[in-house]
């Protein structure tokens, strides 16, 4: 095993032996599979402009990604990660944001380097693939279809598919039940605290990529099994469990 293709991250569990034997690979969307920041920022700034509010940079909007659209809109309006705008303003802003994002969901969005090759390797190796995202289904499905990844996944769970979303473990345990596997037989590929928290709570393995969003924080602070440069390297650290 090439020890240079990954690094250990902070972990509260015993460091695993690689390659990890798993059957199911779950992949996060924003910040892991696709670089959606520019289009999220575009929609946010169109919203702010319509509301006569100051626009924000792509880098700033990138730090707002990770807790779903409502939280992103709150942060864009207030300029604060935990900001709470007036309810009436938020309601108005959400409608405007959703309109603009629906119209611009795939303007600049593209897969991160290594994603297409990594997904191809995972499929060829026989892993069952699922996509778990906090993005609303109305945006998730057209985005996956427009980027050619829709048919790569046997099941896709969006932020509004179940009563709870990441960081709650519900989406991950749902996937395990869907494929009839135990949590330790699955792994989540993600980029954020949401992903690491959900995976640990569900009892699943978790790898994190360093190129994502994670609300502007260092991914090496996350409790995960490994930090992998891309999905290509991630595929090298797991093996199909018969």
C-alpha cells in the first residue's frame, strides 16, 4: 500500500487496516463529487442584488455551504455563520434564491479532479453506490443528470428525502438497510463535519477529501479514517467485501 496516497486524520476510534473491506460506497455531492460553489454563489448574489443587499465573494459563499439551502441563505443575508435574519425576509429570500438556483444549477458546476475516474473504478470493482446530500431533491436530480452521474447511483438521498439529513445518521442507516448491509460494511466519502459526524453516529467508515468546503475549516480536524486527495485514491484504500 502506497502510504503517500492518504493521511490519517483525527480519529476517536482505532486506526483501521487498509484496504478496508466494504460493500457499499456512499458519496456526498457538494464539495466531494461536484464543485458547485460558483453556481451557489451566483444564485446567492442574484438574490442579494434583488433584495438590494451587498453581494458576497465566491470564497465567502463557499464557507457558507454545508448545512443546506436555508442555512446558506441565512448566512448570505447576515454575513454570519449562525446569523438569523428576520423571518419575513428569510421567507422572501428563500423563494428568490430557489428561483435563481433552479435557473443556474449547472452553469459553472463541474466534477472535482479524479471524480469521474474514481467513480468509474468503484463501479468496475463492483461496489454498490449511493449519493447522500443535504441539497433539495429538486436541485439534486437535475444536477446529477446534467453532469452525467445520475445513473451511477443505485439510490440517491437528498436533504428532503427523509425526515432527517446529515449530520443525523438517518440517511446512512437508511442506505445500509436498503442494501441489506451492516454499517461497518459501508463507507461515506465526504468533505465536511456533517459527513464525519453522520458516519461516526451510524457506525460507518468515512474518508474525507481536502478540496471541499467544510464551512471554511481544515478537513484534517475531522474525525475520519483517512484524508484522501481524490476519489481515485479512495478507491485504492477499500476492497469489495464478498
